[in-house]
C-alpha cells in the first residue's frame, strides 16, 4: 500500500493522550533535558553556549592545544515520546555535541568512524588549510569504517558555524550527522549576552511504521526539528526578565525557514560571518535562515510565554499526508460507514479543519501506524496548543537565577492581561463587512465532472 493511501485510510495519527496529559499535569516541566550550563563566564571571558536538548563536547588541553574527539556512529534517537528511529550521529546523539572554542585557539579534533560506510567532517564556514576542509576525495582520503583521522587548525574567526560530512552527504545528513561549532571572539563582545542558545534546524522523512529516516526524500518531509526534536519535546528557552538573549540558529535542513519570535523585535546581529558591526544590526520579527546558513538573533527578554517557530505553517506540524485529498466542507458520514466495513477503526476527519484531530488523538479514538506522531500535540494552560514540528516557547520570568535553565512552568498572567470571552452570540455587534457571505442558502459552486464524457 502506498504511504499516502495508508495515511488516508488510517489517519496517520498516533494517540497522544498520555503525552499531552503529562504535559498539562507537569506544567511543561518534562522539558529541558539539555545539559545544564553554569551561567558563569568561562575563564577566557565568554558566556558558555547552551544547546537545548543537547550538550557541549568537553575538551582537554594538550601542550596548549584544545583536543576534541568526535565519534560518527549509529544511534537510537527519540524525536518525541512515541517516535524513535535508528539515526546516525556523533558521540551518541543527533545533532552531535556542540563544539565551543575561542578565536585564536589551536584545536585538534579526532574523528573516529563507527559507521558502516566511509565519512569525513567538513567544518562549515571555517577558514582553515585546504587539507583540513573535510571534502572526501578532494582534500583528504575518506575515513573508512574503524579508522580515526585527526584535523588540526588554528581558529581565525568568530561566529556561529556548523559541522557535517562531505562524504555521501545526502544520506549522512538525512540520517542526522551534523552539529554546531561556536567560536567566541578573542577580544570579547562590546554588547555581552546573558544567555546564549545554539539551535540547529533539520528535517526528517520517517515514514509511518518504519525505523530509519528515508534519505531519498527531497522535500516531502514528515518531521521538522530543532536540535533533532519536534514539539512538544523541544526544550523551552528560558531567561530572566531584562537579560540579553542570543539565539544562534543554523540550518542544515533541505528547506529555508522564516524563523519568527513572538513578543519582541529581535536584532539580527551576525551569523556564520561573525558578529556584525553594530551599525549593520537590524530589527526584525521574522528572519529567513537559508539552507546552509547561520543567523544570530538577539533581544532583551520580556516576561511571558512567547512562541518561537518557523512561519511556514506545515513546518509547525508533525507527520501529515501531503497528498491526502482536501475534505473541507465535505460530508463524510456515508463514506465513513462504508470504509469501516474494511477498516473498523477508520474515522473521517477534516470536514471543518484540522483542529479537531488533536482532540480525537488525545482521547485515543484514532489509532494510526506505529512509530509516528499526531500532527498536533501539546496542551497549555488554556487548552490544546495545536502545534508540532519546528515550534517551541521562550519562557521569561522575573525571578530566574543565572545558569537556571529549568522549565519554569506556565506564565502567571497579571490580572486583566488575558484575552477573554465577552459573548457567545455569533451575531454580536455590528462589524462592517464587504463581499458576500457563504452560508446554507449560498448557491452551490460548480463541481468538476468525473465521468470523462466531456472533452
């Protein structure tokens, strides 16, 4: 059976009741599994980067050289409770651990290959000797299974960078092999930040009832992720009111992402080219982070729970059938009864929109294929959030301590600052209108003929 047929017939939605109820009960406290950082400046003067749902690779000093060790290997990865896959990553995770150093440092990076095929590592955006650039067959021999290579160079710049293979790149990146490489300026920063987040955007094709990502998919992806997690399993980004926050966003997916931050006008201050001169900073609410690009967003934290997400609407949903017919406005009860003779668990959905999906999956009424997720997941203090994919929350509170990255729960809105219902009458008020309203008395619109008798 084709994937689109399976999804149409079965709904392709796994009940999310246990997860969403746990979210509501725990006040989102299940979030923020990323490695804690100290919140204190490193002895070299920088504020350590915090990688949501991730971690920073330790190094050791050897005669003035910072030594790191990456291991390319197959791993078991969970995108969110209910969806796991065999992926490829570094040191047990995807994305691999964040590498963090300072401009002028001499670094030595060992790379051990435990994959079933050869690999290499390209240091994306770094200025270095050609032979250290990591392009298999061009600047180096491939790293064969079981081998360890070493890369060594001096960091000549600062900024937000990434690393990934340049060997069977389409497969290896589709399987999850990537990570962030953050280089801090040696001279420090004129405008220092208090919280520094590293976020890597990616996409995955994990078909229902399968256990490995599909590297042959070019655009029709199931999962859109931040640091290889999908909402509601993405860590919340937390800050104290008034702190200066930087979001370092790298994109190694197969699509461009207009990233939108609610509640503030952030400044775009740099990226893979380093922190720009201040006269080049610009204020935005949404900024496209293109494929292969990194961008830094900075803002002063304002109290509240604020959404942070890609603004392509289908990127803030979990698995969905892109080829499923449009059923808006279609009465499906007769069809549903007929299909149930073949598929007893079938439930017609979508007559009035997709928002009803979450209620049905949360209640357990719709069972979909194994190892996939509901399109919309997560509950907030006011009900279903109706989101998934490349979406999370920025949670700002007045009383957080430096280095506290724990999820603070839901925001307590000051009295009188929450939108509220004032009427249940759909004819309320006298709003000005133009155009023609659709309703029960609207004449039917033309319907294409399907008997093929016309030419």
